[in-house]
C-alpha cells in the first residue's frame, strides 16, 4: 500500500469502528424502549405506519391499509410533496435526478408515501 492508500484504509477502518460503536449505543437505547415505543420508532424509520401487517391462511405476509389514512389525504400529501419538490432550485435536486435515473421505483407513489408518513403527512417540512 502507498502512503495515501494506507491513510485511506486507516480512515475507513476508523469510520467503521466509530459507526459500529454508535450502532451499539443506538441498539441499546432501542432495546430500553417499550414494545409500543419500539413500534413507533420502527414505523417512523420504515414509513410503514399506514399499513397493517397480517398473515393469510396461506402463510404469506400481506399489508393492508390502515383506516386512519384516507385516500384523499394520501393524494393531497403526495401532491403537496410534488409541489415542494418543484419549488427546490435545480442544484438541490441532484439526488432526486439520480434516483429517477437509477429506477422509477424510487419515485413511485408508494416509495414517496414512506417519506410522507415519516413526516406525518406534512410535505412542507
């Protein structure tokens, strides 16, 4: 390894160790939460708060929409999100453009809805 490769490797190792330490602390804090609080945190992280997980008689996992998420609320929130994205200067849309080039799945309604759910349906945040 050259000196710069060695330095890069050392920095990478240090970053991984720092990340692992933070992850350990985060996992410990998460474990201290009640199961109800853990469910809220998980829903915020995954954006799945509006879906209920169930299992069919065939053993397959299914998700059903919760009653507290009416279609008109979802449609308005997605439109508000689109409006907020349109307001952004083009130099702040690089990640969005790249995501759209990678896969249309990253900008689908279902995927964008996860962001909306995480922000409690407030697209203006």
